[in-house]
C-alpha cells in the first residue's frame, strides 16, 4: 500500500486532518454577520447659476493627419478633417511572355475570322435595313417633294389664222388682223368668250393679256377684258375695264349685277383717244391683279369664282353708237395642274335617254356615274387607251361618283405621276394606267 501524499495546501499527510480544517472554515464563514445595504435617501436637485461666457477665443485644433504604417506594396492615408479615405496601390506591369510562333498564327486566324464574321453581320443588317426601310423613305421623300410649277402658253391668238373658238355674229367679226367688236343697240354690253371647254379646272394661275385699240365711239364708253367666265350663260366673271378718256375700273359681275371692287378712277398710264392699250389680268387663288400698259393699277380678293374662261367686252351708250374696238395679240399663260385630256359628264336619266336614242352602236346601260364624252388628241388619256363611252369606276382605288371627284383626284396628283384607272367598258371592267402631263392646248 502506497503512502498517502502530502497536502499541497497545509502540508498534512492525512486526509482526515484536511476534512477537519474544511469544517472549521465553514463555521467561521457562517459566524460572520451579513452587512445591510444603506437605504437611499432622496435629495432635491440643486441649481447652480450658469457662469458667463468666456471672452477667450479658442482655436480649432488643426486637422490631424495620421499616416498608417505601410503595408507591403500599399499606402493608406486617413484625413480626420475631410473624413476621406484614399488608398493608393503601386502596381507594376506584369511581364508579357512571347507565345510560340504556331500560337501567334492561331490567334491571328481567330482574330481575322472574328472580324470577318462581324463585317458580314454588319453587311447583312445593312441590306436588311435597306429592304425594310427604303420603301418607307422613298414614300416619305415623294410626299415631301413639291410638284414643279409648269407654265404653259394656253392661248396665243394674233388672228392671222383665226380660231373657231370665238363667237362670230351680229356684234363681232374678224377684221384687219384682229377681233373687231361693236355694239349697235343702246345700253347694251357684249362679251365674247373663248370656248370654255379649253380652260378647265386644272389652271392654278392665269396670266391673261390683250391689245385693245378703240376705233370710234364716245370717250366715256367702257371696254376691256374678262377672266374666269363661268355658268349662267357666261354671266359670271371678273373684269378690268377702261375708257378712252383715261379711267379704269375692276370688279365682279354676277348675272346682271356689277360690283366694282375698284371704283372708276383716273390713271395716267392709259393711252387716251384711239391709242393702243395693253390690258393684263393675273388671277391666282382668290387674288385678282390688274395691269395697264405694264403698270399695276390695283388688285382685290374674292372667292366667288375659282376657275373659268377668258373673254373680251365692249358696251354701247344711250344713243346706241357703241364703242368699236379691235382686240389683238390675246395671250394666256397658265400655271397648270396635271392634265388627263378628257371631257366628261355625269350620267343622268336625260343623258342616258339621249345617248340611247342617237344613231350609233353604243348603248348606255349605267344609270349613274361619270362618262367620257371626248378625248383630246395627244393627251395622256389618248395615249393610255381610254375611249369615248368609258365610265369611271375607280381612280387609284377610290370609287368615283361624279365629275367633281374625278377633277379633285387628278388635281391632287403630281405632273408625271402614274394613276390607275378602272373603267366600265361594254359592261366589263378594264384597268388602265395613265401618266399625267401638263395642260395641253387642244387642236381646233
């Protein structure tokens, strides 16, 4: 049996003694009275008088900059005043090792192949964009294009070979290389118009001029030129009139009513007596401008008549010895709309009956629509194959009901534009294409 070890605390070598000492320690610990905690007492707060502010100026501490110890290859700077932190690293470029020759060739081929694929893709996208976008762009530019103004000399009459379009009768005849006109009945006015069928709706602007020479008459009798003659037996028109004693007037005539837009006034540009005077009227839109011997004498605006024919005018006095006037060198220059070159009528029961009772092989079966009654030679209608008796059904896909729709459809097109016409011919539909041209002077 081994000897018990000594106690490391008291050096005893017997565990019994150790136990006795432990009991003694417990008795001593329990015999000490426990201390009581003192009671807390409430003390009212004490208020101290605040001290006056110090007059001393204290300086703000300068900003403190601390440098952090360098860490390997980096430096860090912290600034307390700016509260900013920046870190800078110093790096060295890595060494580039040269590839073997075969690797460089492979990389070169791959790079070129990528460029080739990218280029082909761009070309493909460009072609696709052109195919998709180009029609829209063409249509857009076409709509932006302003149709060119085309001027045509519609009439140039010097009466060396008089035209059959003038009315010759009791008060008018061709004489001395001109159109001689004299009214013998008292208090009468007589106008002579060029055939209205030859100045249709497709005139934008008309520049009409003529030479007038008085042969004999009292000085206060009026004579002159007329423009935009239309309707009611040609009783609606605009006028520019002069007298041989130096007066002129401009205005509008409606049925039997004279409406002077510019009342009679004297002008020194008029050659008095039997002198020759060149009168000119320019109509564009609602503006009517008058000229006498190259001088503008006045203008006015009116929306009553938008188109019409041209003519000449003279009147008689109370005694019936009307002014005798010779009209010569009549000229009309027109800025024109597109021209198809037809004459047409709305189909009515009266027109249908008249056509069917006439001695020809053509019989009209339609009760309504627009029928072509004449086609001018060398016109777009003649070149396209349209025929007299064709009935308009559609123009560019639009159904046609009356002559106004045909006029507006052609008028809204451009010179040189191709239009698609669908007509009814012998009770069958025919499709025709016509290219519109500027106004053409029809032959006699």
